[in-house]
């Protein structure tokens, strides 16, 4: 079994058996040259520093006991952060009300809008655009439904 699979299995086990981590899930695990292991975990209720710290200690104890990365390694456990693409429907649900930049699989122009809804099959982006009717300007709210299968990449946009 590959190391990332072992780590995924350990985390899944922790999330299923420890009540503190019941709403947590693994987003991504990266093993980089030089024995650098990056673990990105998220939670439906929000990932805290304390949860990351406890997960790091949990993984560190297994890495040390089993010698999976040898004596010298770097382990970093964190939430994915806003710069990383969303991967799972539950991440979209958690970000309802935030601005998203969505690139479609067919590489058409990226769409930006407010994430107004998300379920297990699709998301809804809402945009307010100004249309002209003769000399009058009118605000129109457009809703775009995008199935997850059509999303190549979606990133939360920080609005200042």
C-alpha cells in the first residue's frame, strides 16, 4: 500500500471513531521530495488550529512508530485554504454566500459569481448584471446552474 493510501486510511479511521473529528474529511495528501508530507483536511464546522494540531500529532505518532518516512521528515497538516480548488460537494455547501471563479471542463470562459446554492449534483452561481433597455439601465439577476461533472476547477475568490 502506498504511503498516501496509508495516511488516508488512518485519517478515515480517526474521523469515524473520534467524535471530535466526526465532521472532518481529507481533501488532499501530497508527498514531496525530501520526505515532505502535506495533509489538507477540512471540516463541515470549520477546521481549527487545534484540530490540525491533534491530527498532526496523531499522524506523527504513526509515522514515527512505523518508520514510514524515516527519521527526518516534514509533516504539515492544515486546512486547504482559499487558494486551493474545491473538490467535494460538502466544500461547496460550506462556501455558500462566497464568490467563486469556476473553470469548466470544456475550457469555455471562466464564470465568476456568488455561490448561492450547492447540493450533491450541482452548484448555482448568481450574478447581477446591468442590461440596457433603450436609454434605461436595469439590474438583472442571472442564475447559472453548473453540474459538478462540468467543473474543472473552482476557487473561492476573496472580495475586498
